């Protein structure tokens, strides 16, 4: 069964459409006027082996916040839909990823419950996509995707490197957690017997 989703969301602040395939090869087709958002979505696709097509437009006259936040909301919803009943998944995984001086540890639990603890460290917030907006992206995505997400920046001086290492670590952890467990391909990895209720 294909683990795919197509989600559209239009408000007075943004117009987002997104398609994903959790079992893809890492293809991305991203259209947005927020350049760093495109760069980070490309990281999710490439390192998560997720085929991802995104069109994200928003009211940039107020800054990039709404476009980034609403893209995270739609991405979270698409991940939730593509996971379906979550039967057979590994469920939990973690990855630690470096980018030069930056190092980030991410843990994902596809538990069916949205929760996020995100510590982006103590770097300065500058530019169209500050570290605090990255924090907010991860929180919004986890809540809408109904998964538990811990992101902890362990070190880093350059804001670009810190944020990118976090997105790469998330992509790698999501990929591992969403994989079908060959030892239990039809089971639900929960004593409750469900990951959706």
C-alpha cells in the first residue's frame, strides 16, 4: 500500500500545497520565495528518502513566519496521512548529525501523540529563517503529524549549520522510524494495540 499524501491549505496568510511519498527516493520539487525553507525541505527529502513536492506562498511583506509555519502544518498533516494506521513501522528512532562545527541529536517517536521539545542552542537569530523559526517549524510539524519529537542542538556557532544539521537529523530519524520493521511487518508497536487513537 502506497504511503503517500496530498494536502492543500489556503488562508489569508498563505497558500500551501504539498505531496509526499514516504517510500520515495529523495526527489524534491520545491517552489517558495523563502530560499532557506526550500533548502531545508530539500534536506528532508534527500536525507529522509521522501519524495516531496511543495508549493508554498505567503504574505512575505510581514516576514517569512507565516509561510514557514503553515508549510510545517501541512507537512505534519501529510506525514500523518501517509503513515496511515502506522501498522508495521519501527516507530522510534534517533539520529545525531554533524555539519562542520554544528551537531544535532533528534529523536522521533511516531506515537500518534503530538509533542515537541526543541532546543536550538544559544546562537543568534538573524535572517529570513532564524533558529527560533526553525524551533517553531519542528513544533508545528510534530503537533500536526501527531508524533513525539525531540531536537537538541549539542554544539554550533554558525546559524545556517545549526539549522541544517537539525533538519538533516530529523529527516534521518523520521526515515528510520517510519520504515517497515521486517520482523513485525503487520504488528502495531504499542501495548495499546493502536497508534492512532
